[in-house]
C-alpha cells in the first residue's frame, strides 16, 4: 500500500510502498477514505511526542472495512465507519466504567501504532470502538469526528458541562477551537475567541463568535473579561502553550471552569500556572484527551437534532503527497480551517 512515512524528526514525509497491515484478531482493516491532518500529528513530526522511526502518522480518519478478525461480531466488509483516536480495549475495569480514554491497554494509531496517512489502517478492538459513518456525511467531514469535533464535544459536555447562556472563551481557533465554537453556539452558549491570525478571527465572527480578540493587541484575558461582562464561565485552551493556558485561566469569572485541550509537548510539558487566579477565583481546572467511543451517539444525535453544519471546518482537501508540507506549516500561525487528506491512493 501507499503510505506517508516519517523517517526522522522534522524530515519530509516520504510517500512509499509499504506492506499492507495485518488484521488484528479482534479488529478490522480499513481502506482509508479520508484522514485529517492535526496539530497532534505535528507534535510527532517535530519530536515533541517521540515515536519509534520509521513511522506512519495520522490519527483522525474514517474508512471502509475490507477485512475482519475472527473475534469481530458487529462489523462486516463494506461497512463505513469512524473511530476515536484512542482505541480502548473495551474489557478492563476503566473501560467497564465508561472511562475508555484512560484505558491502560489503549492503542493510538499515528502514535503507538501505524497511522492513517496510508491506504489501509489496522484498527484493533473494533467492536468496542467503531461507529457507523452517519448516512449522508462526507468522508472528509467524518474524519474530523475522530479527533477535533469529538475532543471538543467531550471537553464541553463531558468535562466542563457548558450550559445555555454561559460565556465560552476559546483560546486558539484551529480545528479544536472552531469545533468548540460551532458546538458551543449550537448548545446555546455565547462564544468569544482569542487568536493571533486576523483571518481566523474574521472566520470566527462569521460563524457566530460574539467577540474575537487579537492577542497581539494587548492583554487578551483582560479584553475577554471586558467583552463578557466579567469573564467567561468556561474557557477552553486549544494550543497547549503556556501563554494561552495562563490566559484561559485569567479570562474566567469566579467559579469558572477551564478545560486544557491543547496537548502540552516538547518544551511545554511543564507550564507556569497562575495559581493565584485558581485560588482567588475558586476555579475548576479539567484535563481532557479524546472522547470515549460510547459517547458517539450523543454527539451524532446532537448534530442531527440541531442540523449543525460542520463544513466550515474544512479549508483544504489535499493528497497524501501534501501531508508533509501541511505538518511543517504548523511551525507558524496557520490559516483558517483544517486540511484533510482525501486522495490516498494517488
């Protein structure tokens, strides 16, 4: 099969012919229909999240089942499916309690296993993790249901419990941030965003952000508190950087909730935190990582009931050969929207 292979930190991805994946006994092999290109993939490419080399990145995908293992009950060849990027075992005590994202035996395509920048992808623990691709949803959009949209949904509903009428502050308007903006608005929240790219701020305004703050213009947290009449009820940090994490905490009103969604990596594994704001504001701070597969129905039902259009997320449909350049672009402020690999076979 064709795959985009990483052979060294910050090396250009090499599109090569590599062996097809073996089918796990309890899993499936998918023909990849689309794969998102995410900032988390950049952490692998840049060495912030080290992996053994050579390596196939990619963790945000949808695909068609082309092979099933003998232990698979729910899926057949030809099924079109999506999956969270954390593939839980489905049988341990944490999984039984519904906490698949902390499963000790989890598999992460693109991180701990070959990823989705390839024609085919092996997905273990298929019965515990796969969900049918919603009818009528294009594969390019469905790929975002593996990471960006699902992670934002879990952050807003599974961690921070965002309520209608509350102010949501989104720090960073990449894929996660835009997903949070769209979902938050559909949930009835008022949304303010913070970024340093004017084109992203302009897009956020067109998508319903009531305040769009350029962090280059001064103290973003102070500006956000002013714009929201005292601070946000919920803040979501979507970059994994010290300045945005601190800004998110300082943007909250008293008793506010902050969710750390951005992945701390590399030089940002340890960050200074304004603990005075946490203490004096009696703030709650949540970490979040992915979404358990059992929560797909709540998200899909919400999307159907609200008829929320997620298409504005996608800015670029690219080929497998373009993946390396897209990853390298994360070194700098990115243009609005996300890139999705829609041409894998070439």
